[in-house]
């Protein structure tokens, strides 16, 4: 049961083998890959923001320590 829609595309109602995915499975996997990529990008941004935040905290702490050392001397 196959219909030839053009010279290169063959549409079949029956799966051709074990590796053939149904349309909803293929779409589901594409959505999962997209979600995983988005999660990877968000993780990267969170790590960058965390590094920036800790750098600011570190600079603030060193300035505070320097002021405290000046006041106690």
C-alpha cells in the first residue's frame, strides 16, 4: 500500500522496518531535543549569572575587609 507522490518521496501506510518512526514519535523526539537544548542554554546562562554574582560579592567583601583593616589600624 504505497502512494507515489513524486519521484523522490514515497508515502507508505505501513512501517518499512524497525527503525521507522511514526509521525507523532518523530515529532515527540524533536520536541524533546528542543527542550533539552533550551534547558542546556538556560543552565549555561544561570552559570554565567552565578559567576558574575559571586565576582561582585567577592569584590564587595574585599573592599569591606580593606575598610575594616583601615579602621582598626
